[in-house]
């Protein structure tokens, strides 16, 4: 695999090769999901990586790809109800405050349509860490309203599609929390002004880690800033990420902090309950090591058992260009990875989650 493919994924790169272990094929009929934040609890699936790869000027199918029919078919056949789709802000909007690139927008729209035809909701995820061409939101040249302008333009093309979900930004980091708070509030307001009532996922600062939610940082903690966050359409949830390795980064081959990761989810759940909010776990993952497999099961089970607080989850990560990346969930010739096999019972229609039944 060409190293340029991981250039836009600093948290997930430089991991050691890991041998794939085969699993079993499961094909069960998709059951669908409701998409208002106060009602749903069944958005469950995977991130499908590829459209965020490479540099913004990289060529399609050379520097980056979108999910293939094979991968979307696999996701649907495994009872998933949602995929999270990372892509690059700069590639879709080459100039700040400028028009969206028509060719790239068409690729994105096609992918959403193909996924929707298979019963999959799509979480649109500008995978930029609160930056545009390397410059953080709030620094010279990238004012917070730039993100609002981007979402104003993009939301027009998906308004009214209940299976298109707007994830405002992947893992804001290295930015004052109050700056990110203002940017997220402006982006949500811009979406609603366009008449788009779609479900919106709002991340916090510091990689939106559940383990960092209460941490004091420049500009304030996520827990304090977002306690009174509001939406005129009342159709949003907070997006969290949580890994289980030593520094919660998702870059290690071991999962030494499963208990700490689960404790972080429990603490955030109490905050969601107290504030009357909903949560969504946009990223969690691990290798096929025994402790990681146990951790994946434990986290999925915990989230499924708290549907009044959590509307769902997407594990990290499938994608056809991952190669021997040890956290990869991409099947090999339709054979599931061990991580996917342990997650299958926690997907809708499995019987483990009766609230998902239609």
C-alpha cells in the first residue's frame, strides 16, 4: 500500500503489519432505522475509509477512492444500518467560501445514493481535524464561519434525505475549545437556515475523545461548553471517539486500557443523561488480539444496552486500500476479520438489541 494513502490519517498510521484471520460469512436481511435523534438507537456499522486519503490535489482512484459496490454490499449483508464516510473538505471545496467542486460532489452524491439503495444511512464526515489545508479553524485565513459556509453549501444537496447524516468535523484538535464551539454552533445554524432538518453529529475538541470530554483545556472543557448546546430543529447528537490502547489514540497493536475506555463511556453516558442529550460513538476499534476483541464486545454491548443515551456506533475501519493495517475490518474475499465477527451479534436484527426491531 502506497504510504500517501495514510497521509491524511495521522492518528491511524505507522502501525505494524498484522496477519488477517478468517471468519464466517453472515447474510441477514437489513431492517432499517429511524433517524430522529430522540427516537433512534440503531445506527450501527463501520467507517469506510478511502475518500480522505492522499493530498487534496491527488487524482481519483490513484490517491483516493470511494467505497466500491463490493464493500457496500458487504456492509448491508452484515446487518449494518449505517456507514461513516470520511472525505476531504479541501477536495470538495477547493477554495474557502467558493463553490463545491462539481465532479467531487457528484462522486459523493453517487456514493450516498448507492449506500441508501442498500438500506444504509451515510454519515458525511469531513475528515480534517478542524483544519483546512493545514491551517486550523480560527487562525489567519480560516475563520470559524468558513465551516458554516461549507455546510451551508453541502447541506443543500442532501436536505430531505433522512439517510444522509451530517458529521460536522472529524476530531477537532489543537484548537481552543471555545473557537471550536463557536464554529460548530455556526455550522449547525447554517444547515438549519438552508431548511435541512437532517440529523447532525456534533463533536467536541481534543479528538472528541470520551476520555477527554471533561478535561480542562484552552478555551474550556467540552463538558462545560456543550452542556447547553442547542439546535432549533432538536435533531442532533454529540459524537465521541474512544480507543483502548495506552494513549487512547488507536495507533497501538494492543488494547491495554479497555477498562479505562469503558469507564470513559460510562462517565459520558451520565453527562448525556444529566444534560438530556444523545451520543454517537463515531470511532472505536482494535486489532484481533484477545484483549482488543474483548474490548470491542464490551463497548458495543454497553452502547447497545443504553439506547436512551446512545443512538449508535461505527467501528474503525473498513476500506479496500487498508492492506495489512491491523485495525482493518475490510473482508478478504467476503471473509470477515475477527473484529467484525465479534461485532456481528451487536448489529440490528441479531436479537441482542430488541429496540432495533422494526
